[in-house]
C-alpha cells in the first residue's frame, strides 16, 4: 500500500494538499516587492537567500477574496516546471502521510478545464483534503509571464 506525503495548507476554511517532493521550503511571509505591469496573480518578487523569486497568489488563482496577511501566512517555495516559485497560503498546518486507499479522483464537476490542477480528494477521518498538482496550477501562458518577470529582475 503506497503512502503520499502531503504538505497541508489552508486557503479560507479549506484544506489543500501538495506533494512534499515538490516543496523546497516553507517560509514566513515577508515583504513582497510589487512589480509593475505583471498579471494580477503575480503578487511580486522576494529575495530568498540571494535569489529573486516570483510570488504567486493562490487566492487569486482560486478566485477567493483577498485577506490580510498575518502571522500564520506562509510562502511555500516549490520547484515547478523547472522554475522556483513561491505560493502565498493562509497557513501551513502539517505534513501528512496519506494512504493511497484514502484518495480518490476528484469529481469531474470539480476538475473542469480551469481547475485541471485539482488532482484528487483525500479523505482522512472527517476531513476532505483537495490534493493539487503544482505543475498544473500555472498555465503555459502564466509560465511565460513568470519567466519574463524573473528575467527583468536578474
């Protein structure tokens, strides 16, 4: 029986899971430098140990209303499509081992064309965790935009 390790994070009152193998580090929220003329989902850039890193708003991507950043706000730094990107989340709860038997495909109504990044649903006790595929969260067009932002700042 296979086990997946997931970083469990929150947006609004929902729990999401992200494959731990895609996560480089989890950072406290820090001041983000706004970049002009970038798409709304790119919050800006940060300097992370000497590297310029674009920061992406998952709230914006998931069409959630804005929320003030607080002491629980985190930036999950990932490697996706050969690019380091930070994703702002409301909080990071835990690292959870999820047994494959507790995971099922997300219903088609949930995974339409604009939500292809929803990989599956993990059911643990009375919790339902939306497992996302970080490589599919950012569209090809968004990847090009992020690449331009990084090039301009280097």
